[in-house]
C-alpha cells in the first residue's frame, strides 16, 4: 500500500479547516466500506485521509421541532435500522438502510458515505429523495442546505465543492395519512447491489391522493424522481388500475443502461413492477394511518 497522511479531527469545523489547510487530494473517511476498497483497487489515491469517526456531532439522530428529523452523516446504517424514531416516523429510510450489505457492513457503513459515494445503485438515496430530504453541508464559507433531488450530479459525483463535507440530512415530517415504502431487485437475496430500486411516499386526503413522490435508483446516472408517474396520481382517487399505469409511466421515464447486471429492457420491466408494488404498499400504509386518525 502506498503512504498517505491520516488525521482524525474531533469536530466538523476542525475537519473542514483540515481540508482547507492541507488542500486538494484529500478524502474524508467514514466507515471505509466503499473508500478503502477503492484505495486497495487504486481507483482512489488520496494524499491524506480525514477520519470522521471521532466527530460525535455527526453521529446523532435528532428530532428538530418544526423541521423534522436530522440524521447525521456518521450515523451507521445499522443504527438507522434500529432507530425507534426513524422506524416510527420515516420507515422508508429504514427500508433502504436495512438492505445494505450484511450486519457487519451496516455496522461500519454510514449514511453520509452511502450518499457521498454517489453510486447510482445506493440503497439509502431513493428513500431519502422520496421523503423530500435536504442535505446539510458545511464548508469554508459556512453552512448550506440543498434538496437531495439536486445533490447528485452523476455517478460518484455530488454537488459538494472541494473543502465541503456533508453534515447530514434533514427529513421533513411526513403529512398525516402518509405511507412510504422502498423495494429493490437483486438476483441474490443478500450481499448484492440493486439492479433497480424504487421508493414511494403517498399522502391521502378525503380518500384522494393529495401527493405522491416516487424515486428510482440504478436506472439513471443519479437517483431520479418519476415526475410523470407522480403527476398521474396527485389529486386522483387511487385504484389498482391507476397504480399499474403509474408504474408503466415510471418505466417510460427511467433512463437505464444495459450492463452485466441487467439489460435496459429488463430494468424498465423492473421499474414498472417495483413501482406498482411500492405504491401499493405505500397506499396500504397510508390507509392504515388514515384509519387511526
Ligand atoms: C460487501 C459490500 C456490500 C455492500 N452492499 C451494499 C448495498 O447492498 N447497498 C448499498 O447501497 N451499498 C452497498 N455497499 C456499499 C457501502 O457499504 C455503502 O455505500 C456505505 O454506506 C458507504 O458508507 P461508508 O461510511 O463506508 O463510506 P466510506 O467508504 O467511508 O466513504 C464513501 C465516500 O463518501 C465520502 N464521504 C463519507 N462521508 C462523507 C461526508 N460526511 N461528507 C463528504 N463526503 C463523505 C468519502 O470521502 C468517500 O468518497 C456495499 C459494500 C460492501 C463492501
């Protein structure tokens, strides 16, 4: 292995100051489940690593009144899976996190690493996009907030500028009578990455669909919203037939490529099928929520 410097700050501000002081060529290290493999394969060759594992302010899940739930970038995916706050208030994010790798991987892998690695197949991104989350970013010129819809730029590329780090994501409180669900297709049951992933959140109002958000993973260079399918549902009385049509519309909107894990045609078929299934599950959940009120 080649030599690189290793620094371990205690605060996010210190991490940003270190990135600025040391200049280009550095990398932030979270759980290392993506980055260390890239270093071993010589795909990444950082001059120095800034280890975030001692930055406790990034490892918190907070309930922020009037804003929603804040999940820090260093929160491990296993902690997300087991969080009672997220299980009660944003199950779709738990749906995504619990599918990643194995327990051993989830004990190391972080939310921030999954998002900042920006793999099109990442399992935590589509649920957060469907949930309308915002990225909170810290850089040399201070903090900024960006809708997660705009965070991803391309495979392995985000809007983070040099010297910036992801503090975490802010997930707004879902309106009452909402339900959400994330599903993916993998040839193997576990330890495999998504050929297609679909997240959906539906909100009901007087028996109608007041709002729908559908996000697709692994069918475009970045996670994408299926906006035409969403528009078909908003303001309508839901039915199995309409949900099937929305699935077909989402498949039309997807921009998949063919690769070793599946052809573009197969991926479109999966988008139609998984969108239909996620919407049906989200609808059921929303109806249960509505009946409790
Ligand atoms: C066996 C195995 C199975 C896997 N299965 C899945 C799967 O099913 N689904 C899936 O989605 N992924 C899977 N992964 C990929 C990986 O585990 C996840 O993407 C994980 O969440 C990455 O988090 P990490 O903390 O390990 O990130 P790291 O590897 O530490 O970092 C990843 C990237 O993010 C950057 N980064 C990290 N934190 C920040 C921050 N706060 N601000 C800015 N940049 C940051 C790093 O610099 C690096 O470029 C798998 C990996 C392995 C090895």
